[in-house]
C-alpha cells in the first residue's frame, strides 16, 4: 500500500510536536503555550486529512473523464487534485516548521500583579503605615528565554510610598546560565537567598497566602532588618541523594550600606573591600513528601550614614539560622529563625547578639477557603548600632522597625479563581521597644495576577 506524502508529513508533524514539547523547559507557562499550539496544529491536520480523503474519492470516480465537458482534458480533474494536494502539503510543512520552533520565539513571556488594599488601626498612625484605601503594587514580571541555556528575569514594580509619591523600582534584573541540571548561575540583582519566604514570594501579593510579609523580612524600603536584595552573583541548584533532594544556594555581592536608617543594596558598587557573602542549604527528605528543612547564613560589612550623608557607624553583620517549609493539598507551614552576632566597628558597643523568628500556618478547610495564622517575635539589642540606627528613619511611626516586638496575625483568604484572591487579616503588634505599645490592625486586600 502506497503511503501518501501528505500522510507522511502529518505523521512527521505529530512526532516533531511531541519531541518539541519534551525538549522544552519545565516552566508551566511555556508548557501550556506549547500544548495549546500543538492542539491547534492537530485540529488543522484533522481538517486537512478529511479534505484530502474527499478529493481522492472524487479523483477515483470512473465517470469523471466521461462527464467532462467538451474541450476539457480528461486529465484535468487529476491535475487539479494534485495541485491542491501540493498546496495542502506545503501548508502542513509550514505548520511543522512553526511547531518545531521554541516557545520563546513566539514572543516575550510577560506576567503581572496588581493589588488594592484597605487598612484600619486603633489610634492615630503616622510614618510608613497609614489608614484608609491604598493602591498596592503594580508589578511587571518578565521571563525571557534567550537560548537553550541562557535565560533572564526582570521584575519592575510601581508603588506609592508613605507620602503618596509614585515610584518605580527595578526589583530584580537577572541573567542566568544553566550550566547543568544541578547548577544555574545568576548575575544581577536578585532576592537574597535566605529562609524560604524571601525567594518563594516576590513583590506580587497574590502568590502569598497572607496580605503582609513578616515584619522582620519586610523589604528594605519598608523597614526590614535583613537585606532582601543583593547585587552580585548567585549559584543555585538541586541534587538527588539517597536521603532526599538536596538544594543549595551560594552568593557573593555588594555589601549594603545604611542611609538614614534604610538598607541600600548599592547597585552601582560599594566602597568596602569585603563583599557580602552567604549560603542556604536545604534537604527535602524522601520519607516526608512536601517537607524542606535547611540552614542559612549571611555576612557583610555595613557603613551607616545619617540624613546629611555623614558616616555615623560601621557594623560587621553576621546572621546564621534555620528554616523549614511543609506543603500538602491542604496545609502550608513556614518557619524561619535568625540569630545575629553583630560587631560594632565604629564605636565601642562591641559584639551584640539578637534573634528573630516567625511561624505561619495555613489550612484550606473548604474549596477556595484558606485560614491562616502567624506569630513572629524579635529580640533586637538596642546596644547594637545595626538595629539602633534603623529606628532613625521611622521615629514618627508607632512601630520602631529596629526594636524588639512580637506580633500575632489571623486571617482568611478566598480564591475567586486561580489568579485572584480576596484576603482579610487582623494583627496585634506589641512594640516592646516603644513602651510595649499595642497596635491593632485590620487589613483587607484584593489581589490579581495575570
């Protein structure tokens, strides 16, 4: 039996599309795009094959030549069919060529996040946290695939500060090279790899269960006590072992400075000879599916400057700690611990120890409904200039971000659909560094990703 060339083309297209799908990255968005493209190709092929069968049947009818009008060659129907088959074959060939192209050739993958909030608290508030409706963050997230091994990540966030001024911040700008299945090297500005939260949840509010991040790991411009971003080089990967999957991160970058109490990641370079360095090491044991446990550490030398750009301190910041994460169909558990052993290199405060940590649990008790709770506590020495100087930026706020505190948060999340959520949470902050003042908050949020 002779196999028609078009049938061979159709078979080739199916194999080619299947091969293309298996060769792509595991990224869910790219796989989804490729599957959609493949399904569209199969639909077109099915229509073409039905049309070919119809044309072949018409060409094979014995009365075709006898019924031809005078002056028309008996071979005309066959020639017409052959011409149309050639056209269809070219169409299938073009589809095969299109399906074989990487998904990255189809355009630049773009994602985004938007949120709108309403906050209310007891008493008059000043400083960073204010009451009322609030426009949240408009976050643009790009993931260009620049080649088989080269990839990029760009995150640009637009948000209003506490004074109502709109600003744009290039939160992440990374170029990566996939050296092997177990090693990817990134260069640029990235989220500092410590704990779980800081690299799992970025500036898009919809992807995290709660409305707010734990205060101790808030972003630098929101009073966080840790450098949430680094400009430098970061190596990361995972390796399967007999005990489970081992994940690792190691980075080196520009040391931060502290300017009027706020950490500055120094995108254009730094003056100190000693860069910031750190690592994170985790294990996901085979015995407990969904569990990850690990340790982390960061060290850097930080110069501090007052509002007039005059240096007022220098600190050797050293942090070591541990973290854990567990996720199942219904549960989400996150815990992180940070121990500080900071040395005053400017004055006579010597070496001071402090610690901070939090635990958050979430439980999906019904379809689309998730309840969550978080407890966080920080015991931060005010003899340590790293924490004492952080309070200078937030002196008009009821919350001193560099002082000791503990906080309890309870909340509820309802997923309207897979890409949008309504959230509400209540929180109570006991500010131990400000006369144990009690601050209560009600926060609500509508967040969307696209």
